[in-house]
C-alpha cells in the first residue's frame, strides 16, 4: 500500500491554524483572518500573506500573539513559528 497523501508544509499548517481566527477590524464583529488575508506560496517554512488593508497587521498580531511571529516585508505579512525567549 502506497501513502499518496502529501504532508502539509509549515506554511500550510500555519495558514490552517490562523485563517479562521477572529480579528478586530473596523469594529466589525465576526471578522476572520481569511476575510483580509490570502496565502501565497513563496517559502514553505513561513506563511506569506497578501492583505487587503494595512490595519490587519495589528489585529493579526493580537490574534496570534505568542504562538507566531509577524513581520511585514514589501507587500507581504510573513507569519512564522514564534521563537523562544532567547531567539531559539
């Protein structure tokens, strides 16, 4: 028996974890990360997101605080697994 299932990349795992998280955007209740961000395949070890409004950055940071690191580069928000206290 051959296992044909592809293992999800780190980027896919991060997206699957954050896409349905609630975020506080423009005082609208029920907003989710997937309403304002779309994943783009660039680096399988980090999740690159295109975003509709720059205001999503602080809302996303609050939604994933402690579990993921957020940075912005060019036109992408980059989400990666949080490093430990000392960068490890």
